[in-house]
C-alpha cells in the first residue's frame, strides 16, 4: 500500500491531473446527488431545482479544497520534504550554489507609511549584506503615491535609506506622477527603464518582508532550473496585536500550507502567482506578460486590477514554468488590521478577478491555466449563490409546516456534515500535521494553546464567511450599476472602528441576518440553529464582530492568552526582531470615526 501511494505521489504530471480530475468529478457528482436526495422529499419542484443549482455553484471550491487538503496532508506526513517532491531543485543542501544572477528587489508602494517600508527594507538590506552576496542585488522602490504630503515624506525617507547603504547595496527610488496600469503598470515602468540590467526580480508589496536566506533560496532554485519563469513563495502573516488580523492569519496559516502543497502536486508547472514575495525571470516576463487595458466603456473595462494570475498564465503560455515553494520561513506580509480594511481589499480583488472572463479563451493558454482563472471566478460567484440559498431556504422553510416537508432529515444531516468537513478540510489537515509533531506543537504555544486557537478561529471563520458573501454580492450588484473601485492606499496601522462606521458599512449584513432569524424564529424555530451555524450568526453579529476585533484590549488579551499564536512569536526570527513597525504598537491605535 505504501509503495502504491509513493508511486502515485511520484507519478507523471499528466497522471496526477487525471487522478485529481477523477476525484473532483466523482466527489462533485456524489455531493450533488446527496443534495438532490435531501431536497426530494415530496418530489422535485422548481424551487428544489433552483436550490440545487445554487448549491452547485458553491461546491467547486469545497470539493477542490478538500482534495487539495487530503493530498497536502499525505505529502506533509511523508518522510520526504514536500518542496523536494514538488521541485527537485528545491532539495535542501548544506550550501547554496554561488549566486551569479543580477537580481532586482522591487518594493511597490502607494500612499504608504514610509517608516514601515524603510524598516522592512532596512532589515532586508542589512540581512543581505551579512551574507556577502549583496553585490548581486539592487533595491528599487517603485512609488505610485499621489498625495503630496506623503510623497514629500517618502522622498526624504527613501533618500536617507539610499545614502545609508550607498557603496554597499544600491537603492533607487522612483515616483510616477500618474499610476497608469496600477501595480502592473508600476512594474511595467520598471521593466522599460531598468529591466534589461537584471536577470531576475523579486516582487514585494509595501507590507512584505523577506529574509536574505529566503531571497537567496529563491535565486538559487531559479539558477538551478532555467525553465522556471515564476517561483512563488508561501506568504504568511506577521505577528500582530490586531485581534482581527491575529485570528484571520492564524486561519490562513492553517489552511494555506496543506492547500498549496496539494494544489502544487497537480498544478505542477501551471502554479499560482500572488503578486508579491515571488521571484520572476525578467526577460520572458517583460516580453510575454504585459497586460494591455481592456477596451470599451463597460464596468470591467480599463486596466487590470488583479494582474498576478493572468501574468502567471501568460508566463506558462510562453513556455516557462510557474511553481510555488510551500515553505513558511521565506517571508511574511501584514494582513488588514480590521474587518473594514479587509473587505475593502477584497472588493478590489473581486473586480479585478471578474476581468478574467475576457482572458479564459485567450489563444495558447494551458488548460490548467484556464481552470485556475475559472476557479477564481467561481470563488466570487459562489457568494451570491450562498446568499440565494440562505434566502430561498429560509422562506421555503417558513412556508411549510415542518422541515421534514422540505428536507429529508437523514440525507440533510449527512449533507451538512459533509459540507462542514469539506469547508474546514484544509485547516483540519494542517491541525493533524501540527498535533502529530512535537516541534510544531511547541511553535504554536503547545497543544492546548493550539487547540484553543483552532476553536477560536473556527468560530471566527464561521462568522466571517457570510459577511464576505454579502460584501461580494453587494459589490457585484454595484458593478452592474457602474460602481467601480480603484487602487487606493491601505490603512495598515491598528485602529479602532467605531460603532457608527461599522453600522454604515455593514448594515446590509445586519438587515439580512435579522430577516432570516426573525422569519425562522416566528415560523420554523427548529431550523434556526442550523441556519445560525451556516450563515445567520455571522450576519447578525457583523457589526459587533467588526468593532470588538478592532479594540486593542482584545488583541492584547488574545496575545496574552496565546490565542492565534504563530511560531514567529514563540521563537522570533532575527528579521522580525529588528524593525519596530507601527503595526506592532497597540498604543498607536486611533479611532476611525
């Protein structure tokens, strides 16, 4: 049995994809059959068919996530390093090969705190100099800042940084007057000016921090594998005192590794690019990955907002591999400190992702690249489907004498169980991996703190998901009437969200949750607990969740209890010990009202 599993792990990429396709297709069919049995108590009417179609739109990410997690757990629990299985050149060695490639490190900023950016860059530069490999690197700060006061502070701070490291590692600062093309245009401008000077480039966001060891590891693998066009590192959250970010990034830490390892097993050379904390081969990127604006005057016309996955598809079309290195010690990012900032970022991603619809049929794309673009679209399309299910299910239940007239309780219980298992499968896979290894348990603060964190994050995730569904649905409706979002700066510092602000932003969630709870409480109270778990609780509690998770006292209490603790808090890496970021100072919190 072990031999067969190992043979499957090492199977050719074509075989892996066929196996994965078979698993997903059969599971999807079984899940829809179970849903149909659940709904066909008194036959199968138009309402039942509508709910089945809506449910079908929500399932692709559940099914794919489940099998990614299962495969990821299989690889994580094996004796071999998953990175070596996925990329042979990533096998750990005592010494890296000599660095020869000229590498640009790009930090893209727009109306950011210069102190934070300088702190992260200063740390990386000092780290690179300590490796005696700095001669092969050049740091570029690519600014799209359009606020005069921010630009003035930026100019001073980055000029000081350049002077500090002059003669040891070059630092170039450039600010565009107009941010044509958003971030993709920002990097495109760099390529036109300086791209021919460098073989590789490392892309960073304003909240990114990478270690010198991580950067050198990426460069080493790129040198060893000339066919690689993009190598994406696993991006994890920095330690934070924000309660919202703390719980969110703990959940991401649980789910991302198993998901990424499992997906990398079958995606292979058609992997993801997330736009930052990655290394790119400059020449093919410049030649093949430019993104012209979409012509016309429609709601999705203009420059591409979510450029990264399109660039990955174009790089693969050009004959270069795009792969992900699923290791957690290469670099970090800061996550939005509040629910409001998180939803703002998510809205921009949604609008940018919808633009993928114009590229799925692009000639020459690999089938897996097309599938990735489609899955990205389905991720957001699933949100209005969940909302539709919640509303239709609520009022259908309210119209029948008891739930058994609509849902077969035997199949319904099984369906709910399967959905929840698939929903949390990526996180469960990592939980199993952590609990089975003493070193990992200790990194998260010990078994009991880790289990308490998992329970807290599970509740948080159940509350957050329906809030996001409504936000996505409202954004989609907004696009239909011409309301689009741009690329504005982000508020990355801890800050308190006032009750008035929270109500102003989240009243649609509260109203919808109140309608669902009231309808079921009046006409079908026995169904209320199930609906609370799946949707209604998060909607009703949207405002207090937003406000309370912005309070510094709550964040500090979670930190003191070890809830959401990351290994970087238990044993802080040197790179995270040097800078003092405004994000880490709860005393700097200000009110958003």
